[in-house]
């Protein structure tokens, strides 16, 4: 019987030729690339909209994908509460490492950010905070002079106003194009953190994928609490470099957030969906709120 | 009140009538010939009675058997459908005489409109334009010549008692008249036992437009607008549509008024159709009245939303019409294709046989009237219609496109059909424009017979 339907189709097609019914040639259409998201971890597809609504967590395998600084702010603080600070500053044009200015320009264009970190004031569940969010899309979130300066200023601003500090960290480390100047930022941010700490103020570092290099070796590890997103890469030198240096093979989950938790470098691993409520809980707790009052 | 009804017909129209009966809580009785034992109308009816053997004359036309079947099964009424006994005044009268309701007009109306001469006279009295010609029979040549000079050429001489093309002579000019007149008379005598002939003006390029009438037994007459049945092959309607696309508003008004006037003039009291011929100038002439339900009634139902069979049954019981003319509106366009078991490659010869496979279209505004099913057999004794495919559309073009799609989906295997022919017709410019005349089908068929693709695939 299947054959009869095919026969009819052929017949109609013949008639259409006979009747001069114009046959259109239909060009293939492209799938727009901002509609479907393919997970880098499990390679399964979902609609980009579904993925975005899920806070850029894969709906199939729960992988936490990279989030831009602006999106992160959106999902982390009270709606409309963020007030940026020093956001007009740009990295000095006097630094003339080959192609550096060109790379900066491209990064500014693609991220619509001036540098790899956004800093400012905001409220989280009504608690005023000083917040900084690094963006790994901007030259891998690397720390140059301006990134270091902004983070330092933010910490000092928190000291001045006695704000708790929350920093979302995402960085490949010091910015190699700035050489020694970028390494300088490690010390600069560290002393600022010490000041904040000495004032008995509360700070939380949220480590996201990836937190490595000079950043992990400075302010990223100096918060009162160190939180992380699941499966984030957290470490100093690259795994392969270490293996070659010490001539030993390393555990398979070496430098993962989970490994860091086991070793005591990280206090908590929090799912992105729970991150905001957890931070709100911790802020309240730091002010002496009890478990019971928090529960209400 | 009709509680039980015998349907004195077969095939799709019997099924169509039974559907309405079931809706009206009327128990249905089918009749069948020995050749129709497995027919769907037999299976669908509440009861079925065999009234004779395969030949219609000893079953579907056998009045006594049918009347006895109705009486024995306790029926209150008989619906004749179309064809067979539907326009037989003697049968209608007999039904009434045995105390049953005949679902149709009174016997005298069937008789009146069935007689061409009397019907013409009635129309002349009602001031309805008729085709110019002799009113009664023409007996001698001199009278024939006199009438011919009045009405002009071409003209046609027809047997008064005739039909089916016998005893018919087409006359193009005066010189042919004498010989044609004599030949027609002889043929009429030989075929019908009567040498009576009449003379009429012969028109070419005409449109066949007919008006659906419904009347009750209380003198109310309404029309349900018109149908265009100009797509005919050898006087057999193949495609019908409603309303007629080629009419102007003025022409439509006139034809509808004429039809209601004609029905009122004769005191019509049931469902009927008045057929008009429209010439190239747009002039309309009364042709004849069909005193029965017609094959193409669904297209009218589709544009008016009225179940004509239901009203016909109500009126037969003496109920007044449930609406007035003002309540009846038409919406959109409807087309019907008659799908026949016939071989278009051998001059549309009937192709009886068993339906090996049947796949029918569904979807919005697609309607099918049929008594066929997969595995059913089309007997060679009766007509070759397999089904009526009816569609409705907001516009005529939408209806045409919907019909094309429906035809594309319709598959019938086991017998030859005219599905492909319909599909091609629905793509012709002439058809789409809606101005095609009764001459068009034969021209198109000739044309298609020279087309290789058509020959190869049909």
C-alpha cells in the first residue's frame, strides 16, 4: 500500500510539470547560531533560552558553563541594586607589549566591558555589599594593572563603608602582557584584603571556572570563606606542567573544586541555583543571625 | 410523525438519507437487490429487506415489492432518493394510496413537471421565460417550418416522449429541416412508440444554472440559492458548484425570483430543483424542474448550512418550513466532484469491480458522501459513482485549491476512476475563471487525449 502513495506522488508531480505549475527551488536555510546551545561537557543540545533560564547550567548534565560578568551580577544581587564604581577607567595605552592594545580593544568590543572585572556596590537580600565580578571572556579574566587596581579600590571602599565583600573570581592568572606590573597586583590586592580582615569585616570569595595562576595565589584564597561552583578548575600552575616537573602522575580530579574541598582549600561547593540564597544566608549569619532566624 | 422509513434507493444517497433519519430518531429500512447484499446502505440501515434480483426492474424499480416491504416492516413513509422511482408519479400516488407518506412532492406535481409540454405551459402561464420553440407537439412539416422561421437556427427537434438523445436532430440551417424532421419522427416512433416531436431553439456555449427550492404544504416557498452544473460530459454532470460564479447580482436575483415564482405557480410542496439555461448574453430560460432531491444537493448544504433531507422529511409530514427566506444566507463556495468507476482511457466506460484499497481525504471543510468501503464491490447493474467529494472554501479559489489537495489524497485501487481527470480539470484556466459552459468538458477531454502525460499515467 505504501507504494500506492508513492505512485500518486509521482503522478501528481508529472501533472504539475504538464500543467506548468512552477516548481520552486528552495534554498537550504541556516540554523541561527544563537538559538541552540550545545553543552561543551556532555555535547547534548538544548535551546539557548532554556539554558539561559537555567542560569547557564546544562539542563542535561548540570555542567556550569561560563557566565559573563553582567549575567553574573544579574543572577547574584537584588534586581537593579548594582551601582558600578570607577567603570570609566581603562587600561593605560602606554603598555606596549606586541598586539596588547589590539587585544584589549577586541576584548572591550566583544564583552562591552572596560576591563576583566566589574566592581561596585549592591544589595543582596537587602544586605549592602561591595561586589566584584570577574569576566573570563575578557582576555581570560587575567589580572593586569587595572584589574588589580579596581579590586584593590573595591576592597578599600568596603573597608571605608564597612561593607562585607563578595568577589566572583574567574581568571587565568596574571596578565602576561603586563609582565612584572601584573605580578605586582598580587601583593597589592593581598594587602588590601589584610586591611579588610583586620577591620573584622566579612568577605566571601566565590571561585568559578577557572581560578588559576596569580589570582588563585593572591586575593582569591584570602576570603573568610572560600566557595566554589561545582567542577570549577582551581589551581596555580597547569596540571601538565606540574606532572613534568615532579615526574609523577596526579589524581584525576586534581585541581577540581571537589579536590580543593577534600584538601581543605575550599569551604563549600554550591550549585549555581543555590548560590544567591547561600550567600544571603551567609551574610545574615555573619551578622549574628541564628539558624532559626534564618530559616524564617 | 414519521417513526420508521423505508429508503427506496441504494448507494450513497440511501446512506445520506439514513444519516439524517438517525439524527431524527427515525428507524431506517433499506431495500436491496441480490447484487447488493454486501452494500453499505444494507449494513448501515436498522433493517434491510431484499426486494428482488440484480436488475433494477425487478428490485429497485419493482413498486409492489417495495410497497410490501414498507408495509410489512411497519414503515410510515418512503423516501425515493434520486433516480429509480423518485420521479414516478404512479409510485408516489401508490405510496399515498396505501396510507404511507411519500417523502417528496404530491404525485400530481411529479406528473405535471415530468411532462415537458405541460411543464412548459405552466411556465408560460407563470411568465417565466422558456426556451423559444413549439409549446406542444409538432405534427406536420409546414407547422415545423413556421416555428423554425420564428425562432431561427440552429434548432433542435426532440421526441416528446423521449430522452437519452434518441429521436433528436440538430438542424443548423433551413435546408436541413425537412429531412431532419422526418428522421426524428421516425426514430421517435421506433424508440418510444409515439411520433410526437417538438422543436426548440438550440443554444451553444450555455451555462447550466439551477435553483434549489424548498416548499412546504402550506404554500411557503424558499430558495437555497443556485448551483452551477455546467461541467457536463454527455449531459451527465461531473462537477457542480454553488453558488454560480458567473452570475451578476442582477442575474442571480432574477433567476432566484423566477424559480420561486415558478414553484409557487404550480403549488410546489417539497424539495425540488428548477434548471435554467443561460445563453451567452446572460438571458436565462426555464429548462425543467426536478421534483426530487439531487445528487449535487451537498454543495447547497455546504453554503447554507441547511440539511435539505431533514427539511424534506419535515415538510412531507406536513410541518411548515422552519425558516423564512430572510433566515437563509449563503457563505463561501462549495464544489463537488463526482468520483466514478470509469475508464477515462476508453471513453469513460464504466469500470465495475472490487475496491481493493481506498484512502479518503479528511481535513477542514472536506465532505465525502459514499457507500463504498475497502473490499466493497461496485456491481455492473447500476450507476458507477463511487463517491462524491465535496469541499467548501471562503472563496472560490480557496475551494478549488482545497479540492485539488483532497483529490491528491484520494486513492482508490481495484477499479479505474476519474480522480486524475478531476485533478486536471481543477487546474484549467477555463475552470478557474468559472465561465466555462456545457460545451467545455468535451473540448477539454479531446485536448487531454492528445497529451502524453495524461495518456501514460491515467
